[in-house]
C-alpha cells in the first residue's frame, strides 16, 4: 500500500501552498490491535495510533488518527504540524 503525505503552508505574503508526496508504507500492528482491542473504549480520540507506518525523512513513523463522529484525519507527528496522510 502506498500512502500520500499532503502538506499545506502559508507563505510570508499570505498565499497558501500545498504539495503531495508519495510515501512507502507498511503494516505494523501494535499488540492490542493483534488482539482485536480498541485504543479507547469509545473508539474516538485525538491521537489514536493506527497499524500503518510510513517512511518519512529517513525514518519509519507511526500514522495516528484524530477521529470524532464518523470521520477521521490521519497524520504523522502532531496534528498541528500539518502532515496529513491520505491513501
């Protein structure tokens, strides 16, 4: 599976710039995911670890998901860094 990293930034003059980069990925489940458990009782949260990892800047990084209601945003690092993962 190949995942894509979408970055967005604002230049000094106020214009916005975005880019998309293809990243290699692999599935590395955590122990509780192997047992079919959920990270939280409700399944919702701000930084839920997924079973996916992507190679970014020479390191394998865990993909996290911020999920409330019925839609989630997957990211690496901090959600405020703007490193959004899509498939």
